[in-house]
C-alpha cells in the first residue's frame, strides 16, 4: 500500500501533485483545518509534511500532530537550514528537515525514511529505559525487566545496550560479547533474521543480548540507522528492551521508535530536576501516553515522598523499585540479573513491572509459596 501523506500549510499549488506523481497518497490541508482533517481517534497519515516556507516561525500544530499521531513521521519543508529552528523542531518530534532550493526527490527520500515506522510490520513491543542521572539504576531496571519479561511470557526477548561504547549491560548478564550494537549499526544494510541472530549473545538468564562495544566510538552515528536497528529487532523479538544513554541526542531521536519510554528517577533533588526536563521533552516528542515514570532505590523514609516526586515530574509514578543495595550488588557480582533469584522485594517489584508491560495479570501474593521458610530465607 502506498504511503499516506498529509501536506500541511502549503501555498505551493504544484506540491501535492508532485507528491502524487511520486506515488504517495497525498492530500493538502490548510493549517487551520488540520484538526478537522485528522480528528482525534482517526488513523492519521503515515507522514505529515509541514510546508513552513511562508511562515515566520514554526506553527504549534506540529507538536499537536505529533502528540495525536505519535507514530506518524514529520518532515519540515523550509526556506533555509536554521539551526535554532531545527533544534526547536527536533524537540517537537520532527524527524526530517528539507530546505530550498526544493528538490522533490529529497522530499520523497525524507518521507520514505520517516514513514517506515508505520509502513513496516512491527510485532514486538519496544521498551526504552532511560536514567534521569548517572547511577540511578537504569541498567539494573532494563536488564531485570528483560529477564522477567522472558520468564513471565516465555517469548523471545532482547536486551539492546544502546551505549554504543563501554556500556555495562553485558556485565549484569555475566557475558563478554565480541560482537556489538555498533557492528549491527555499521552493517545495517545486511540485516536479515539469520544475520541478526549471529550478532546477539544468548544469556543463561534468558534474554538475548546485543551488547555495547569495547572499542571507542569514531565519530557519531545517524539516528535513522539506530532507529532501523530497533525496528528490525522488533520484527524478530516479542520484547525489545533498550538500555539508553540519557545525554545523547541521536539516541533520544532514535528511541522515538519505542512503544514505551520509562524514565528512571530517584528521590534526589538533582535527579528530579533532570528527570522533569527529560520527561517533558519526551512527552513533547513521543506523546504523554508513551512516557512512564519509575522510581528506583525507593526509600519510604526519605524526606522526598512519592507524592512530591509526582508533583515535580508532572505525572504519576507508575513503577517503584525499593532500595536494596546488598541484593543489587550481590547479583551484579554473580553476573546474573537479580530476578533470577526471586526472593527479594526488589525482584518482586521487577517481576510486577514486567507483568504490567506484558499485559499479564499480577501474580497473586503467594504466602503459600514463600511460607515461613521463605520469610526466614531472606524475603525482605
Ligand atoms: N534498587 C536498588 N537499590 C539499591 N542499589 C541499586 C538498586 N538498583 C541498582 N542499584 C545499584 O546502583 C548501582 C548503579 O546501578 P546501574 O548501573 O543500574 O545504574 P545506571 O543508571 O545504569 O548507571 P550508569 O549511569 O552508570 O549507566 C549499581 O551498583 C547497582 O547495583
Ligand atoms: Mg547504565
């Protein structure tokens, strides 16, 4: 089926005809009619092309379109490449920017890049985990989520370490992969299921791992390549969990392909400041529904309570993981995710998290299974 494109706010009469000549199902919509043309709850186009050449600033309707149709790609056609406006556009969730002199082939290529997200069959659920500050426990959350998802659902699950160099997810699984996420990105054109299976490392805990590289990163990588990799992984696995670096704009752009983004914070002021900024940016980019808040190393006696956190972050905290340093570090030193040894409250909280993500019913509180011996055996 051809790609459905909504050309918004264009004074250029030939533009829509040129898009149709290129094989797109294109319709021209005035800015003021955007809402009427694409009402809430409708399917929406595969891509929006906002023609802003006649405007003095970016219209707020861009953000509105992104929030309402988070999986539709957005291309801007502008007079020039203006870095300030481009940055603002990126924050609004724009994926591509094409400037004058306008080449229809360039617009065509940009639409194909952004519309791929919806045009491609996706079966897996992708959960991106992002720490609001260093050391909050986001890799612990990602690794244990992947392990618990695999165990609870029995479905193929992949943990992808998106720290392109020197990430530590492999350490949590006690493995030392020789092929990394960087190799996958560099060979993106070769990706098929067999090749991909050769890139991942199987782990004793259950999930497959596409780990980080030990070689330093030369230059940057294009967000589109990372995004293609994530999309590809979601066609091969039921669940794909991404351990994401927080301060990498390319990665933030790439995790647009995720179904859910979990921002991990804790009860420290500095972390909360950063979490608030990150959560707001992500809500603008991906739509508020896809962004969930989690509290790691939760201390019920802290001066900062859950309600305070929710006020600062502007939304409910969906997942809470208790503080239990001894259990966390012991598992790390054993080289296995802590949910493999399910006798702690922390492991239970990761399991509940996974069951919620997978849409499985919560496990009934099992007094029988734990029993008195279970309690004596270290149930915290
Ligand atoms: N719930 C918890 N309670 C206590 N300690 C924890 C908890 N979760 C993780 N830790 C410990 O905190 C440390 C940092 O955890 P982790 O590596 O998961 O954080 P991170 O956010 O991924 O850090 P980085 O920014 O380096 O990537 C580790 O020693 C880990 O064992
Ligand atoms: Mg980490």
